């Protein structure tokens, strides 16, 4: 998600500790975790509503079924061409 290395993480933690101090740091961490949880929950709800509204599961299934049918038709055509070629070679 974020391209943060170990060194950047340590620097961020030290700066946060210096800015907030050891007394406020646990409350800030709890607040950050709570906001992250609420944001994830909000985004999941939006995703669920969009999927439900646009019925994306059925759309994905239709696209998959169309692709399978195209492949089956292509295989059938190839098979019939092979049979015709074999019949012509035998003659």
C-alpha cells in the first residue's frame, strides 16, 4: 500500500514521539487505529452498495459465460476443420 521502509518508519515514530510526547502517544495511536477502522468499514460499505446496485456478480458471470461460449465455438470450428482436413487427406 505505502512504500515506507524501516528507516522511514523509525523516523516517523521518533518525530511523532517528540511532537506528541509519551503521555499523548497512546491516545493518538488509539485514535489513528479507530479512524483507520472506520475508514475501512466506510469503504467496504460503499463497495458493497456499488456491487449491489450494479449487480457486478452477474455481470462478471455473464462476461465469463460469453468467453466460455466463444472458446467452445472456436474449438468446435477447429475440430470440424480438422475432421475435414483428415477426410480430404484420406481421399
